[in-house]
C-alpha cells in the first residue's frame, strides 16, 4: 500500500500533527483492569486490560438484575410476584454465609421488586439465589440464561456460573463488557436504573447502605461494587456532568479505600482529561492524489463520512495522520469511488479510520498519451 504523511490545515484547530507513533497510555491506574467509556457513543476512551476476561465478583449482579428486568419486560414475571426463600439460599447467601446478604430467612416470601432492591442496593447473595431458584428452577439455570442474554446483547467475554458473583472457576467478564452492561442498563431500563442511586434499603429490621463509594461524587448515580479475595476490589460507576455521561470500571485494587479513591480519580479524569472530537468531511481539505494514465494527473479526494476520534486531550497534540491508498491510483476513476482511507492515530488509542473517496471523474489517456507517460516514467527511472 502507498502511504503519504500529510499536514491537514483544516485540522490544526483541533490538534497539532506530528509524525511520532503512538507508544503508551497518557494515564495509568493501579487497577489491574480499567476502562473509561463515553456513554452516548459507547466509545472506550481509556482501557487497561479492558478486553481481558476477569473475575467480576458482585459486579456480576448487574447482569442478574438486567435479566430480571428483561423477564419483566417480556411479561414472564411481574414486580409483585412472590418467591419463597429456600434453606439453600439462606445458608449460601444469608447470615450463615458470612457474605453480603439481604437478611432473608427460610420461608420468607419477598416480592421480585424487594429482591431486586436486595440485589442492587444491599448486594444480597441470598436475594440472587432466590431469584435464580424461583425464576429458572436453579441458580445454575438462571446463570446460563444470564450468559445467553449477555451473548445475545454482544457481551462476548461473559461466562457466568452463578447469579451472585461468588468465586467459581471460569466465572468471568471483561471490564469493557461491564461498561457496556452498565450502558445497556441505563438505556434499556431507566425506570429501574434509578434504584442504583438509592442510599440504603431495609428488609424488616435489617438496613444496609449502598456500597457504591462514588454516590456522593458530583453527578454519580450508579452502579455496583465487587470484592473477592481472588479479584480484589472493583467498581462499575456512572456519572453525568453538564449533560455528558461517562462510565468507569476498575478492578483488582487492594483495599476498599483504594477502590474509593481510585474510583473518584478515574471519574474525574473521565470528564476532565478525555474527549470526543468529530471531523466532518466538509471541514477537512485533503491533498489531491496522483493518478496514473489519466487525462488529469491529480484527483481531488475527501472523507466519505465523519470521523469520531476519542482520546486524552494531551494525545491530540501528538497525533499521527496519513492517507493510505488501497493501491496506486490508475484511470479511469469515477467520482465517489473509494480510493483509500484516512488514518488518525492518537497515543494510547487504536487507529481510527474513515474511507476517502474521489471527488471527480478522471478519464483514461488515449494510446498516444499512455505511450508518452510510459516513456516519461522510463526516463525518470533512469535518472541518477
């Protein structure tokens, strides 16, 4: 392929262009896995091992709740349906388990709505197991349905073996897919997403505060924490500021305090340091491209569609931009033919590409013209 470096005058108002290649992330985080997502576009602005499957711990419960929302939406169940707490749900997820619990006891009959509050706000493992047993016959069958729905929605890294997020070999999801799951929840079920912002919930005399440490941070309104010895401390969170929503996911932190401080820092960076820029075709003047054996030697070209470029603000100052031709251009060429692509690379981000098209017809030279151009090429090749 033929590559040509270029300086685009129309882009200088957006960022300066230099020919240095991308090397490393602009920022880093002590989290083992992390992503920052722009909610509106779904664009991943920052990723550290973001596509690598990881142990999500209780962040799994976002999918537990999402499946229940989906079942309600399909008319399979209702919020007022009552489910019975089994001895197994109590032992594995209630007070005897020593894990996060809603405080259910055997033979309790909470409604689906009450159980959802127990999952979302109290992170109750007992509530998850009761939902799994009551709605799918077993927690394993419910987890299988969670995985199937996740795959149907495009979350390909998901392999859920339970509804709680308690440790199970092979129970995984990527940080990027957790961010996508958060986006799905907010988009698809805003009426239920409001529950993620509730400060606490009580089942009978037992009250549990919301574990999300970012709910006091400006604009934050969800979603879910997670912790297991094997996974460390994790958080999926979302916030809105000045009409812009961002989602962060972090995991693998050593302490609850580290999760809170790093969550706040990453959310601050999500708004202060990252942005999206749109380059419209009409705003960019691309250089004309050489045409072989054409009645004109050059053809004007343009972007075929807008480019959306996401990245750290500092990275825009060190962007690399080039036109990549699919092959040497040879007449005849018709207006609208795709001739190559514009590639913009920012530090710490994968390249962004958009097709480049011809803006004019170029007819092929006649026999005599082709002969003259061939002779000229031979003479030029013999120079020096």
